[in-house]
C-alpha cells in the first residue's frame, strides 16, 4: 500500500514538468491557448478510453444508468476535467513548475473548508485550521519577490499574476469542487467507470474546443508523441491504483499521502526543467504546504476524540 500510494503521488507530481516539456517539444507558445486545449484534450480523452477499456476487461459496469446519472457524469467531466484544466494548463504556462506544484496543493485546503459546511461529520478542528493557515502562508511565501532589494524588497514585492499563479489557484478550487461533487456520484457507481467517463467527456470537450479555435499539436515528433502517451498512461494508471487503494484501505490513511505530490512536483521540476527548488522561498513554502496538508489529513489518535 505504501509503495503504491507513493507511486501515484510520483506520477501526479511528474505531470508538472511533463506538461511544460510538452509545450516545448510541440512548439506551443505561452499565449497559444487553443493548442493547449488540444494538448490537454488528447491526454485526457486517451486516459479515459484506457480506463474504460480496463473497466470492460475487468467486468465493471460501464453503462445502463438512467439519464440523470449521465447528466451528472457530463457535469463532472465539464467541471473537473474541462474547466479545471483550462485554468491549470494556462496557469502552468505562465509560472514555474515548482510554484505550480506547490500552489496546486491548495485544493486540499479548499476541500477541507467546503467539507466543513457540507458534511456534519467532517468539521474543522484545531489541527485542520492550523494546517489550512500553514498552507496558505506557504502559498504567500512562494509568491514573494526576490532578494534583490533585501528582505524588505522580498516582503513588499509579490510575484503573482492572474494568468499564472492565479489560474493555478482557480484550477485547485475547481478541482476541490469537482471532487466533492464526484463523491456523491461515486456512492452509486464504480469509481473507475465514473473517472473514465468523466475523462472522456472532459477530454472530448477540450479537444473539440481547441480545434474549433484553431489549435493544433504543432511539431509532432516521436519524443512529443511518447510524452503525450506517458501523460495519458500516468493519468489512467494513477487514478486506477488510487481507486483500488481507497477501496481496500481507510480513506484518511490513503489521502495522507497527498502531501507528497507537491514534493515530487517540485523536485522533478527542478530536475528536468532546471528550476530552482533551493531558493529560500521555494524551500520554505514547500515545507509549510506539506506540513499543512499533513495536519489536515491526520485523523485523531485512536481512542482520543478530536478537538475543535
């Protein structure tokens, strides 16, 4: 369980440098939004088809639901795949992979805050509140200015743009909303089937919108094709393994591993993109965000009631 959970986090963390590398390999410019939509569309459509094929091979139910369920799947696909990744892919093109991987972790905190108001058995505790505060401080730290003007300059200069860091945070918020919406659907549907259809719907919408707006994959080469296949496989594989882990283990035990995603994302961005992870603000922000996520995903010790 431990190794499989870490594998999922490693795969999801690798998507940050993979997307930016894909832009470079395919010759997609930073302001070429239609081509970004095509890139994302092919990735998620392929991942969804892989999951549905696996579901069919393993005898899972992939259809036969009433129209209301299909409408829910369409809404989930539009929300959690199409809308989320429009913001995410554009935001990632206008910031670094290290910063994006850290800021994307704010989806955990959004989920915690929304769950407090939606579920009577998932209220905020002192531990969750402290974790949320630590995580948002980390997000603030990673956007501080450089040290060129000394510590005063670092504290007064904020490197935050709407198209960059702002869109990554919006994507994290949409991801949290979609996760809570999907939780309700998964109560009467196999998670693999739900995710497969969600990715097919969302990926298909992204693909159609991208081509309709004049987008293309640009310079298709063996390297860029291999990267696209890898990204589709990582999405299908990670989601499938994660669903199986959640099925056979306590949810709180598995979700505690989520704090490793920004760690892997930052490390792999530094390794493959040459970005600085040792810069003081990146290091401090990474520690704060990871600590915050660890706090909000820890259940009270057995036999001891949670406080708050």
